[in-house]
C-alpha cells in the first residue's frame, strides 16, 4: 500500500533500499524478531512492540516512515489506496 526509496551509502556497496509496506490482517500475536538484541541494535532498532494510534499520534518514538501517524490516520479513514502511495524517502 506504500512504497519509499532511500538513498544512502552502505558498506555492502549498495546505495540504498526500496521499501514496500503491505496491509495484512492477522490474528493477535506478540511480535518476536528472529534477530538477536545485538543485531537489532546494529540496525538502529531499540524496541519491537505494537503501538496504538493514540501512541503514534503522541510521537513517543521515531517511526519509519516519519509520517507514520498521519499515514495510519488516513488509512483508518479512507482504507488502503488504489495504487501504492509513495510515502517519501530520505537521502543521506
């Protein structure tokens, strides 16, 4: 439902990444990453958990994409877009 391209230097020789965001309906579960705590920290990830729309609106964290609270609010009102929406990227 969303896409964004990020351009930045990587040690692997790549120059960024293309992200695709999907809307998938699932039953309730606790998120448990396959990565170790050290691997998550190396990726800049400090926490993995569910967020309520209200928590997102308060801005208690750093989200990707940065406009996630706004994008989610629009999604909840209008439903998913007909075609993937470019949610903007970052250039470093």
